[in-house]
């Protein structure tokens, strides 16, 4: 969507699999001859299959032909629509849990929704609700993974594309109001007011709010709970990593703030998330690169830093004419920035004698998974061993006692990669509740891999290790050491020849069999020549919102060899292709219809209680017809379909791409469950342990509202105020709570 900096920064000459295919004899694997659509549907059942979760074994939970392994969806699909409300199937209802600006403590005023707050937003719910998870609290105030009726809900607050909503009349710069950040490019910034900037920095990050049911049985958050907490763009962070390389890692993090590089400040642009088996939260830093600026008149950075920044989309040279880097929002441009580094740190030029005298290294302190213990005030840890890139989400393999843990991670930009971190430590259930100390055990020591998808339906995990001559001898970027490999993981993945994907968004692990799913949301730079088996479509969507490349996206899935978290190879197929119902047959390859068609899959999550695979969209290709949505799917298994040939046609070029597609789901196993508001994306989803409450985030409703002052002024959306939640007028991101009116399991 428009708030993404998803431009391709990947110019590496990695071989595209189209080229591999040209010289290979395409031999579908034998496993492709397995059941095709042979998985029967069980009768409607309220019994979830969680008990079938056998701990990641390869075959133990894989149904044989004809085995009625799946349950059926139990709701009537809703229609696409453009209403300014959240629509749900008959028999379902929702309430709003909290929305942008809601106070966490009663010592500050309730949110005005007029931009008149005078506090710095450090104890209000942030903006742009995104990834989230729920953590139950036991009688002693510790984490437990069983339902105690008392929990905290932890929510990422991604971006500030809508900062103009929480100032009186938009963002102010140089005394001029009415702008929104996307218009700063080319605009003389002048001076920005400190309070506006602090509100903008602090509405980023993560919120922790205690939640529970009130006397009416309705889920609410608890004002003034001692668990309520904000982690913001300014909160202290610990730089953590493998012991053998920690000193080298911290050398990359040296700034005027901490000349040892042991700590940094803040987390921003937290998109997807992860929940660890020991009960902590991973906030993933996605489009952090855009927030920094090289002011006019500053000197270009050195050649190596420039090569590093180029690969991450960070400003390298000053922009002429007084404008800022796109997206920087001018946080560096307050009157006090020269003496107050809360603002000065967003200026990444190098005026000092060395890195300890300025903030040239500030961008090196972002791009990580940030581990937060939701039940303590411990300093969050940036887990450098998991690599630095545009982290979308981090999803854990099914934990098996005595086996390593794997975390699967996407890097969300065009033509970026899928990564896997495998812990050195093997899982011990006694670490549940171990907090950040357990994180030190599992997330600092391990191996980082990147995925390569082969044309024959197999795949490989390639380790990002300086010992590999492909990395140590890489000419484009010369790595100093293994710390450099982790901090510049995108360059290392280029060197290894990883597969360039169609924007990897969320991943999810099927709790039934450990198979891993990833959304590829879309890719405007995919074309006939660079299409490959894992990213096979290149076409023009000329209907309504016209897009080219792979505009509707797809969902890929893979099964680790022998189901092992530390496997070095896997088998894959494509679970679903997004499409519009009237797209041509070579585009609508999954046979979607009016009840289940979608575009740009983004959020992805499996219910532990029901096994349903939930798919959320963040779309720009189909929003002439429908707002973004949430769909429910009952998946099969990798290899339940077969080999197909995709006929591509784009820009006068045609070509055929061979790939593998899972068994068609049909309307029985794929249905639209929710449609959001104009301008929003649907993102972030979790559930109560009993599967009878679903928490879903509606992010940036009304995102396409024009700048103030362009009157007559109207908001694209007025949700949730128009549904009776909070002050009316401006749109607000929010967490909603979905239940069935009969109290049943969600989706079945
Ligand atoms: Fe923040 Fe890639 O969505
Ligand atoms: Ca379209
Ligand atoms: Ca996302």
C-alpha cells in the first residue's frame, strides 16, 4: 500500500529460475502424483484438531488419501463491498477493544480525536495497529500458555502515514500546516514543532495493554493496569548477538548516544510479529530505512557505507533544494535538533570526527527482530543473529523438546528473500516463562539461512556465513567479518544466489503438520523474463485499479525435509494465487469466485484452536471493487496438487512458466469472512485460547484522505467513530474483537 517503501533495492545479478529452467529438463517429483483433491471434508465439527499436532514430524500428521482430516468452514461468505464499516458473516459481531490514541493511564485526558493532546503520547495506544499476540498471566503474575482469563494484548504500531490525523490540521513545517508526510518530498521543511515530532516518534513501536472480559462478558482493555506499557521509537534497547561476534556487531552500532554500541534507542515501523515458545514477543522492524535524512549541505558518506545503505534504501547523499528523504518526516528538523539528539539522531550525515560523535550509524541500529517480555519492564533486545533487513514477521516452528527452534522470516520489498534462523540451543519446555533470559539462550546463538527455490519443487537453505567463499569473495560488498554478514544480510543473501521473491510478507506455521506458509503480496517489477517457478506470474491487471507484474500476489508453502527445523532442504508448492473473479484463466489459477476472490495477501496466521488458515489483505489492485479483507481457508498439504504451466503475457512479451499448485480449495474451503473500511488494510490477528474470540486489526482506515486545506475537506473513512466507538470525525486504527452470537468457535 501507499505507506510502504517497497521499491526494489535489489540489483544483484542472481540467476532467475527462468534461466535455470531454460537449461533443465523439468521433471515433476513423484510426490506430485499423490492425491489431487482427494482430501475429503469431514462433517461440520466443533472438535478442533489441535490434538493432531504431533510436534513437527514429517508424516505423522499427514493425511493419507481419502482421510477426512479437515473440518469444514461453517459460515456464509460475505460479499465484497466498499462500506465504511467492518462487515462480518451472519451470526458474528464485533466490538472495538482499543484505537489509536486511547489512553493507557487515567492521569492523561481521554483522546480528543482532534489533535489537541499536549502529552507526548508515551502512554497512549500507538497508531497503525499491526501484528499482535496475546499472553496469559498466571496467579503469580507470570506468563502461562493456558487460559487464565487474564492476559495482555501486545500490538505493533507500524507507521505514521496518517500522522496528519493526530495534529489539529495535519503536520506542520516551517509554520505551514496541512501537509502529510508523503508530501514532504520536494517541500521546504523549515522547522518542525517538537511536540508534533515527539507525538510522531512515540506513536510508533509497541503497546502492551491488559485485557479481559468485563461484567458483561465483553473483552475490554484495563485502564491503569500495571502491565500497561509502551515501547516507542525512543525506548532504550539492548544490542544482542552471538558472543563470538558481539564486539564486532556493536562496532556497527556506535553512535553519540552509546559510544560502545551496546545499546540503542527505539523501534520503528513494527509490522508483523512473532511469539516465542517461552512467552515473549518479537516486534519486527520493517520499513525503518525511510525515516532518516541526509540534510542539504552534508557530505556524502564513505563508499562502503554508501553500498550498505543503497542495498537497504537508506539515504546516502543530501537531497538538493531543501527537501528530505522520502518518508523521513523531518524528525531531525526541530529548532533544538543540534543540541537535543532525540531529534538530531534522525540526521545520518557524518559531521563528527568519528562515528562516536554523530549518528551516521543510527540506521545500523534498526532492521531487527526486537524481543520484548510483555510481563516485565525489562529492556527489549535487538536480536542481531536473526539478521538485519526489512523484517515482516518471525514465526516459530512447532517446538519439539530436544530439537532446535526455527524462525521463518520474510524481507518485505520487491525481489527480496525468505530467511530462516535456527537456534543452537535445543528446546526445553522448562524455559516457558523464561523471559528475555530464555531469549538470550535461543535467539543469540544459531545459524541464519536464506531460501533458494528450485524448479523441480525442491528448495535449499543457504547459510549466511563468512566462511563461504561466495560471501568472503563477494565483490559488490566486501564483508569485514561475520558481524558484517549479519548486519548486511541482504548483501550476503545476494552473494549466495537466493531466490528473489514477490515481496515476502507474513509467514505462518500450520500447527497440524509444521508446514510453513508465506504470503507474496505483489510485485510490480516481476516480468516475463524474470518470472521463475516460485514467482511464476507476470501479467497486466487492466481491470479497475490497473497494475502490472504480479499485482494480485500468491501464497507459497513448504515442508522441511523430514519435518526438521534444522533441515537444509524442503519441498514447496504454491498454495493460492490471488486474482479477481473475472481475471483470465492464466491469472485466476486457483479458480477463485465472487465469494473468495482476493488480492495482495499480507497477514497470514493459523488458529491453534481450529486449524483455519486466516489470510489478510493489504491491497491496491482490487480496491475499486472492495475494501481489504480477511478470508478463512482450510489448507491441505504441500504436494496435494500438481504441476501446472502458467502462460504469461506482459508488455508484449509472452512466455510459459512451469510451477506447482496445491489442490483447489473451492468455496467450501476458502471463504471471505470480513471486509474492512475504505483505505484500510486488515492486518494482525490472534485468538483467545478457546478459539471463541478473534482479535483483528484494522490499520489506517481512511489512509487516502487528502491533505488538510484542500477543501472542502472530507475523510475517506470515519470509522470507528461512525460505529459508536469514541469521538466521531477522524478515522482511527483499531483492534476489534470478533465473537459468534452463539459463542461458538470462530469460522467453523
Ligand atoms: Fe508492513 Fe510488509 O507490511
Ligand atoms: Ca484491478
Ligand atoms: Ca504487512
